[in-house]
């Protein structure tokens, strides 16, 4: 099954250039380490989070809390006003993967999204977004980032996914695929985060 990619989700009246770039695991897939990926346009969490919640609130229920690793976000606000409510923001320096966003909703639910760095080239970002939502792959956010860096270095630039697919006889362009992890390694994640 391929990930559901929602590249053109925009709140009413917003310019398509500001659309949320989001990829989610297929509905009904087994629990994964990552539930998808988000490719924000900047490292300004207060500016980026409202558009993300506008897309996720109807799917998952009101997003009420978010945690991040401050290594990737220059400013971590305690609260972010979004459409109709406020999202509380917490952070974990060592307990949370630096490339991951943890979301909790009003309804019982927890989701983990890979955060693709804003400056990532489009082809690499597309590979990361597809890999993060692929139910056949068990990898942490940092592991996917390391795999993408390795593939980019090996294949020479932003054509990493395409070169690997062609050399390994993988799927056609637009459906990134790399060898999956047989063992999961990564940083510990708390069952219940403490909020700042």
C-alpha cells in the first residue's frame, strides 16, 4: 500500500503555494513508528502549526498537544492559537527523536510525524514523505533522514531515490522505495510526555 499524500490541502482562501505538504500512512494499516511525514516551509512552529492542524483536526479530532525536539525548532512556543482552539506545545531534548513531531488529539489518539527539513530538495522530500507513511517500513524518523542522506550522497544529488530505484529494479519514478529495516533502533520515546 502506498502512503496517502496530501500536497494540496489548503484552508479556504489560502494561496496553493502555502498548501500543507503532508503524507499519511494508509487508513487501517498496522500501528507504525511513524504515521506519516510533514514538510513545513519554515522552522517557525507558530506560523506552520495552524495550517497543519487545519488539515489534521477533521481527520484525527482536535489536535490539543504537540511535542517537538528543540534541536530542530529555534523557538518553541508554549501555546499556538489555531482555528477554533489552542494547541499546547511541549518539548523533549533527549527523549524525542529530533526529526519527529508528536501529536495528541482531543479524542484518544497519538500520532508521530517525520518532520522533513524545509530546505530539503523536492525529490528527497518526496522520498522521505512516502517512506514515512509506508506500512512495510519500520524505521524511526532519524533513521529515514540518515537513509535519505546516504542515498543522496550515493546517487549524487537530488536524484537519489530515482537512481536507487533504477539500479535495484524498484518501482517507477514517483513511488520511492528503499530496503526496509529489519530491526528498529532509535531514541526512547515516553508513553506519556510531560508538558512544559
